[in-house]
C-alpha cells in the first residue's frame, strides 16, 4: 500500500522541541497557563489532563482550576486581571449553547490562547494577519484550525515556493464540518491562503475562495448546488471533523492519491482510506495542544511589548 | 374583572412623542438608521417594515438594505465605516446558528442600536451602567430587555421611591425563557435592579439575585431544584417569551393580582390570565421599536462626543 500514515505525535514533536528550547531560554522563566474546567464532560477532562502533561514536557506552568459553571465568568475576569497569568483556556462545552460564545469573549484578547474571541476570529476571516500596523505582532489563530494548517505545511500541501499567503493556490480542499469553532474558520483560513475550499455540512455545500487568479484579498463564500459526492472527487485534500461515530467518508468518491486528514474524535475515514490516500493523518489533537502552547508564548511576549 | 390590560401602543406613545421632539430639535437633522434584511423570515420582514413605519412617525431616516447572507458581513463593515450611518440593525436569524452571534460582534459598538455586541452585553451582566469613567455616556441595553424594563417602570413595578439601581428590591419575578438574546439578559437586568428573579426554561430553574439585602454589587446565578410550578406562585411579576404557539402558562399556579407580561410573538398567557392578574401586558413589540430609536439617538449623540 503506498499510503503513508502520519501520526500527530510525530508532527507535534518538532513543535514540542522548539517550544522547550524557547521556554528554557526565557529571561522571565516559564509562562503560566490557567485552564478552567467547569463541566463533567469526559472529553474536556481528558483534554485538560493532556494539556497538563504536555505543558510539563515543555516547561510551561499549567494550573487547572475546577469551578462550577455559575462562577466561571467571575473566575475568568479574575484571571484576566492577574499579571501572573499569561494565558487562559476554557474547556468547552460549559453551557453548551450561545452562552459559551459569550464566555469566549469574556477571556481577554491579551490572554486568549485559544484564539476564540471576536477580535481574533474577525481578523482571521478578514485575512488580517497582524495586530498592529508595524506588523510586529502576528494575530492569534484558533488552535485546531492552526494545527491543521501546520499539519498541511508539514506534509507538503502548502507549497513553500509560492509567496507567503498564497501557498495553497491551485489546491482544491474539502472541509467536512462547518462548526463555528473549527470547520468554518478552517475553510476561511485555507481559502485565504489561496485554496478553493468546499465546505460541506448536512445543510449543503459552500465554496470559500479568493476567486479566479486568487485576485481577491480575502475569500468570499458562495452557496453551490452540488452535493458532497459530486465535489469530493475534485478534491486534493479532504479534511473531516464530524463529531459522530457512525459517520464515515465514502472513500469510493475520493480521488486516487488524496490527502486525508481527520480532526474528529472519531475516525471519519474507514480503513479503506489506505487504498485511496497518498497521505493519511488520523488525528491532530497533539498538534493542537502544541499550537495552544505556541499561542501562549506569543501572548506572553506581547504582554511585554 | 379588575384586571387592567395595557397595550404596547399606549406605553410606546409617550416615548414616540419624546423621540419626535428630540429629533425635530437636532441641529444636524434626523439621524440615519440602516437595517439589513438577509433572510426570508416573515417575522423579520414584518419587524423591518414596522421599524420603517415607526421611524417615519418620529422623523428618523430609515434605509432598508436587502442583501444576500454571504454579502452581509461586508455590508455591515461598509456601514460601520460610513459616517452618514448613525445606527445599524440586522434582522435575525440570518444563519440561525452561532454565526449570527459572530455577526452581532461585527456591528461596531458605536452603531449597535440593538445592544447585542459583546461590550454592551458584558457591561449589562456586570451591572456597569456607563461607558466612561466620567459617567457621561450610558451603556446601550439590548432593545427587548430594555423595553420590558420600561414597561415595568410604566406600570409601577419599579418603585421610584427607592434609589436608582435598586428599584426592584423586594420584588420576585419569573422570566420564562432563557435565550441569550432576551431571557438571560432580562433576568440579569432585573436582578441587577434588585429583584429576585426565577429564570425558567425547559432545562430547569435558576435564581438570579444580588443576595440578601441586595448586598452584592451585581447579581449571582444559582441553580435551584424547584420546578416552575413551585416558584410561579411566589412571583409578583411573570414575564414570558416562549416562542411556540402551544405553550400556555398554567394560570392556576399564579398568585392573585400578579403582573403578567408577554414578549413572545405568541400569546403565552391564556384568556384566564384576566381572572388572575392585576395588570396584563399582552405584547411589547412597539415599545421595543421605540427603544431601538432611543438607542439610535443616544449613539448619534455619542458619535459627536
């Protein structure tokens, strides 16, 4: 089988190494990340545990605070104001509804390692890459979409011969999932980098792209009438994040030699993907945690600027 | 029957009159409100039409812009930057999911007549009443919750003998609906004004209050195990906003002489409410539109400060 399977741990390793040396070299000592766990969700608890473990590896001080959800907002406000705290992560879902999106905006942008506050999301959608006019401070990108970009860079989907910002020009990508936390921002990021992106969810297919000749400064979104099975054969890269165990991509619709990346907690690709794909990345979680730490270091640096 | 039924039109009339004379007196001429309609929702279209009609009555220039939803974000950004536009309203739902909450934050706070952007919501939850330290600029409050406050002031539920900010001290209120757009902010507003508020939805009952002796500077939220039918008999005021036709409050659970206010598009109180209530307000929509205009005038004023 010519398909090469790449594990997130291997891809994360170089980032972890880089983080470790950057942190060891800091004049102020290691930065502090505070995590808030305000639910009983087993995935969230596992993610928190995992954050702690990887922070230990790189030297970041990680402090997990368990709070009840009614006290969470106040606890975030306290951490926003505490100079000893460099970064904040909240393990969602908390209320599981729009109140969670409110909470994402309660986290100060100066400490938002997840990149979920409105300012960072807005900049990402609008292809604004720096926080300042002097281009000293790069924007913070949401961790999971950023992790997937890093995975695609690692496995050669981004073409480094092309100018920065256009390195996906010519690539056709499907993103199966259009959640506000991962799928939609990911489709926008990839399209802003030059790809033609089919964003697929249960309601239909949209195209995110910068148009012919990537002439636009940022992506536009258009609804299309094609169905998923009609667009998947056109895609060089298929990225899935469907949060249900029963969902499986029909690999017979994929082009031979496709690049397949799964970011769902469940395996969205069946085993037959190995007969179709040239590269297969079955999960990205470990890269996501590395990106969280990368965002933390960046914010800790900005706090001194 | 001793129950007095008050129509929103009657309550709105004094605000409309006030608005008319304030607008006529403006040195710069009437302010401009831009409404964006990006859906086919009949309620939204009706609300837009209604905004136009009431703006005509008060002298506000209202411009309805129909855009497709994929172009809406850009259209809002353009209006944010256009000095001829004093206020912006978006007729939701647009995408009907979390992307709508993203759009609420795309509207500039300087033009957000609906009061739905994070800054205004945050201030409201935190009982922060001014935008500046000099207390020259009052915060913008979301229109529907503000309309209900004004209704409660009009019908004497707010006790003007008490100090400003504490005028609901001693009142017990139920708010049936805990949506992020109306129910939750309303419960917070009333609790910040001193009430003990039972916030009721299908998932259970929460209490919003500033505690014994309204000692806290802002409300806290606590989950309670009581069911709706156990707390409703304790309430002086029952406010409903359940968006389904079939829902009706069981009036046998209400205390005699209760104040009943409905903000749903459907009648949540059955006719038997008139045997129970002392005051009954079957809808608030017209007051909401008056509050929208009030917010517009306020923002137009701030734009010159």
